[in-house]
C-alpha cells in the first residue's frame, strides 16, 4: 500500500536506492549516456576476456560467492537463458521459479512476502512479471528490508523491458560503428507498439542520442501509447506516427520488427484474428532498405519477419539475441561490484 501511494517520480528514483550501495535495474529511463557507455565498455571487455586463455575462469571467479533467483512468472526463452548464461559467465549460482504453481503464492502468499523471501536466500533477484510496476514494487520491498538485494527487471507487463533495450541499443551501436554511429539515425519500429514493452523501453533509451528520429509504424489501434510520445516530446526527440509500413522502409537506418502481443488479449482472441500481413517484413522488401539498414527483432517472431531474410547481412537479430548474454553479464558484473577488478585485469592483460 505504501508503495502504491508513491508518485511516479519517486518510483523512478528507486533504482538510485534508498540504500545507495544497491543498484536496481527497473526501467530504461534510469540509464544516462555515461552509464550506458560504461556498461557497453564493460560488455566489450567481458566478451574479449572470455576469449583469452584463462579468461573464462577469471570471470567465473568474480562473483562465485553470489546466488541469483531467476523469478520468471511469465513465459520466456531468451531472456531467461541469457540471464542464466550471463550468471554462469560470472560464476553466480542460479535457482529459478518459472512455474508459479510451485510457489507458495498459490497458498495466498503476497508478492511482497515472496520477494522478501527471495532476498533472504539470494544476492540478486532477476524477475519477469505479467504485472506492470512489480519490479519497482520488488525494489521497494527489498529497500525497506534488512537485506536490500538488487532487483533486475526482465520484463514487466506491457510496460518495460529495460535489459532488452540495453542489448538492442548495444546491437544498434555496433551495427552503426562503421556507418557514422547512432547520432542522427532514423529508427523505424513496427508492429504491436501499443503492448510491446521492448519498443517502449528502447524509445526511451534512444533519447540519449542527439538527432535520432523514430518512425512508429503500427496498425490502427496498435500505435505507441501517449505516455511514451509525451516522454519523447519532453526530450525533444522527433518522431512520426503512421499506419503505413512499406512506404517508410526506405527512410530507416534500422527497422525494429515486433510481433503481435496477443498474450495480452482478454481471452477473446480478437487481436490474434487480425491479419498483420501488411506489417510484415518480407524478402521482397529487402530491395527497399538502405544498404546498411540494420534489421532487428527482440524475438520470438511469427510471420512478421520472413525467415528468408535471416541470411541477409543486414539481419542482426540473431546477433542481437547473443548480445543479450554479454550485456546482461556486464550488467550483473556492474551490479555485483566486479567492474573495477575486471577493468584492471583487462588493462594488465
Ligand atoms: N525478447 C524476449 O524477451 O524474449 P523471451 O520472451 O523469449 O525472453
């Protein structure tokens, strides 16, 4: 109840921690450019160290005394697996709850008590939840406890997926490394933007790059929500909202496809009955794209992204998926306080 009475600003400030030594990852807007650059520098270093002789062993000894709870109260393949493998890289021991019917929540235990229990046994709580604001609520619970462990939001309802945005941005930056960098690029997002948490978080991170423009391309009724558009207005980011898809493809430096999020349907299946054929990237569209256009998708995909595109050099989504493991390893290393040691090790190599 106390949490629910907090205003949005106070909720957003939670990551800074009532307890300063704890760094939660709750939403995209908590990341500024400096923090992003630090994270990506560490990501590159961890990738490189892991390929050196004894490097994997060095990394796996950094957080060997730590334990992580992977609390996934909603389906996941790659976020779960990439967090799990990221923890493996850093030597963290993982336990999970993926099926909430095995948790005492079915006996009526409150969300707060469940999180408090995790904090009794684990040093990190990595959580995906179908309800919005539950990562912030978890941070509130642990900040008020005697064991304030970091909370990492692995997807919260239709609202945020901050670590996905971190890996998306890392992938975009790498894609544009030899093509002028991120600044001034036009990023097109297409699909069910209304209920897609990845595009909501990524839009907020894009504000950190001067001159970036966004094209929000969605069928009628599935457009980006006003709160994100207002956020972009406040940050002076230019965007267009359109119900057309193909006419915009040639303008984009990156096309970020998303699937229909019909798991959020209210059991009537109405949105899954709609055809998304006119918001699908097909093999024949490749000729419309810029030569260096990066094609991204958070995955999983359905028909909106033609598998025949997979072998095109502009298709970055399988790399994007792998980048998730490295960016999350860096985030965990940073959260667990291992960053200075890793930086020193790299400097001395
Ligand atoms: N991108 C993403 O969140 O995928 P999963 O749902 O498979 O974790």
